[in-house]
């Protein structure tokens, strides 16, 4: 086996430029393909992780533009209208709903301070949706109706820590700080959280809600639940997958287009390997006939050419993978500038799955492109060599 | 097989070179992969909105109005940052406590009438009873207080009224760093509920004067005209 390997290798390096060009072409297309796969998977994974982190699958918002409303709620911004509290009860009665968490958001502009205080009223179901909530000081839930939990930036700006008093001059509400949240990197960091009933009292929104965040018992129930909840008067449903789907569709379209380009490049590489092997077979016809004459079987000749193709494509695949790893981070920086909601984390994370798939593809390319040249080589007649043709 | 060994001869150098290069590249790739696996970040997304960051340094929110109020004839101001980290010992001696991390530097606003410096404005955030209180302190070139203003606070009405009372704020005017700073004796007194916030303001004002007196001998790290 080692001898056949050495023979195949020797034949390839006998024409280093030709072999090198075939390997380079294949490596370039493999690198592009790996980068595209990794980017696509990384982006999808990051969006899904963000969905999990949000802990909700849909949101009930007041009538109007649903995407604008959902985006405003996610960003912690005020809405122009509100929902009746009865919407919450209706949502909780739906059999598919595991958690329905009411939210009341209120923005209090403080032009003299050059900022806007963002108040969020929650009930304790919010903790089911925000399991990552941790506090740097104090408790992660309200000690009483008149308590407040501060995002870390809000606490830093107001120089508050757990146990301190806090005042809302615009509403006249005196509060006690129950806890200060750890930095999360989200809009939570700059918000003031109070119990829902306190927020409703402070902002004169008795029995009104800005939105209801919903987590389902099973995410696959989203369609049925969405249809039922859509019938609640005065409310409309926005699913998170719809919001994220908009981004994923955009990325998916770009990905399909670039994968097509990569597939064409791969096809050209197959033809290049095919051409290299065919040229080798034609060039070495005499040598192959002598091999047949001194006892090499058709299968052995077929195997030799196939082995050469495999070595060529494996080298190309290996170089392509290395190229993807080395050049990928640079490409990632360029790609991220054009992607909506680009994740902070690295998108090009090599996975064993992608590596294995690429390797299998490399082997397939090798075998496919070797079929005709190997068959042609194996059909050479040994008698022709003995006749001195 | 003899033919095989013959055909190996001319390419054996290239073979060794290619094999060793491939090995090095593969090793580099494995190391790169391993490193990237270990350093993945936990924060996945840029926040959906640019999160309002806290302001570690207290800004000067109304420079034009304050210049008019405290410095008649002022035309412009210039920012200066003084590095005080090398002066912690004299600072501690004058403050009567260890300087905080924020007190390693002092941002001051030097006010000019044309080309003549006519004073300095300093700002500071202090801990009030119900929230942060931001001070704007105007100081004359000889170090006495020209005026004090609370540019931001969120105290309940009765406390806010006591703290913003012109007579109380005026009791700071003319004071120097070496003077007494006892609330109710050296500085005007306030009602019981406003006392803790008032004490924070007195302590903040005195600290600013101490920092300024030490900073005037400290190197300027940068300066900007306004």
C-alpha cells in the first residue's frame, strides 16, 4: 500500500506546477465554502441563542405596527397606546402559554439632566423570562410594593446601592432600592424596575399594560397559539421568530447566492482536477502500459489514478480548511458590517461537522473527477507496450 | 516497484518540503482553532439600542448660563485635566481620608475674560439621600468660592427646596479650603430631613477645593478651548 502511495505521490510532484494549480483552485473554493457555511451557522446559532436568552416566543402589543411595537418594547422604549389588563388574563388562559409576563413601560424625559428615565413595571413572572438576572447587591426581586431594582448603569449614575432610598420627582414616588443588577450588556442596564402595580399607580395607568411577553409550553405550538391570541380584542401578536426570521431571511438569501457562486467554483475545481488527471494519463500512457505488461491488474491501475486524485483533492481540501481558518476572521470583520443585528461573538467558529462535511466533499470530488481518467488508464492494453507502440 | 523508486528520486526534496509545510499549517490551524474555542465571548449581541452609559465624570451641563451667573465679563473657558495620582499623600492629609479612585485626576474648566483667567469651575456628583446630586462650583483665582449651584438632583420637594434655598447656597460664597466647614456653624444649617444630603454637598464642595488647591501645582495632561 505504501508503495502505491509513494508511486501516486511521485507522479503528482513530477509536475508540481500543474498539480499546484489544481490544488490551489480546489483550496480556494473549499475555503469560500467553509467560510460561508460557518458564517451561516454562526449567525443562525447566535440569533437562536439570543431568542433563548430573551426567554420568550411572542409578544402581545397594542394595535398598530406590530414590529415597531415589539422593537420598542425590546429596546425599553415607550409606546403611544396600551393594552387593557384583561389581555393578560386571556393570554394566561391559553393552553399553549407557559408564562405570560405583563410589562408597563414609561419614559420620563429629564431635559435638564440630558437624559430620559426609563421605568419598567413587572410582576414576578418576569423572573421566569429573565433567569440570567443577577444582582451585584441586594435581592433580585422587590422587597415591597415601594421598592425598585436598578440596572447597573442607572445605579452608578444615581449613586445607589441596595438599601438606599430613591425618589421619582415627576411622580412623587419614594422607593427603596431592593437590588442592583449585574451588567448584562442590554438595555436592562439603564432601566428602573418597579412592581407592576407600583408602575401603574405612578404613571396613572391603572389596569393598563404596554405589552405581554409570552413563553409557550412548547415552541412548536407557536402557530396555533398565535392564531388564538390574535383574536383577543385590542391586541396583536408578534412572534420573535417572525422578527428574527426577517433577519434570517435576508442572510439566507445572501447565503444562497454566495453558496451558488461557491458551488460553481467547486465545479470548476472538479474540472480542473479532472483535466490534470486526464493530462497525466495521456502523458503517461507508455508508462501505464508497461505497468500493465509487467503484471499490474486493471484494478491496480484504476486504483493508482484514483489514489492520485484523492491525494490531490485531499491536499486541496486541507489547504482550503487552513485558508478558511486563517483568512476567515478578516472576512468576518467585513461581513459583519453588512449584516443586521450582527452578533458580537465570532461567527466563524470551526465545527467538526463542517470539517467532516468538507472532507467528505473533497473525497467525493476526488473520486468523481478520477472516474473517467482512471477507467481510460485501466483500459490500456499491455500487448501494446510489448509491441513497442 | 523499481520504477516507483526511480520516479520518487527527483521529487523527494519537494515531497519533504510539501509534507513539512502541510504539517506546520495543520498544526497552526489546530492551535488557532483551540485558541478560538477558549476565547468565545459570553455577550452575544450588541444591545438592541445603544445603552445609555453611566457618566463616570460629572459633566458641566449649562456652561454658558453658569459663566454668566458666576463670572461677569467671561468670554470663554478652557478644560484642563490635572493628574493627581502622584499627590495622594498631600491629598489624603488635606481631605482627612484616603482619596477615591475618581480623585486621581481633576477635570477643571478655567474661565477667561478675553485672555485673562478669571476663575475656575469644578463639577462633582455626590450621594444625596434619594439620588445623585450634581454640584457646579465656581472658584476665584485666589481660591475662594464665587458660587455654588445644584445642576441636578432628585430629592423630594421639601429637601430639594431646602438645598436650593438661595440663602443656604450663598453661605458657601467667600469660603476657602482652610476655613471651617461644619454644617450649621461655618455653613448655613438645613432642616433635619435634608441634613444628610446637605452634608454630602458640604463635603463634596470642600473636597473639590482641596483637589483644586493640590491640582494647581500638578501637571496638565491636556487642555481644550471652548
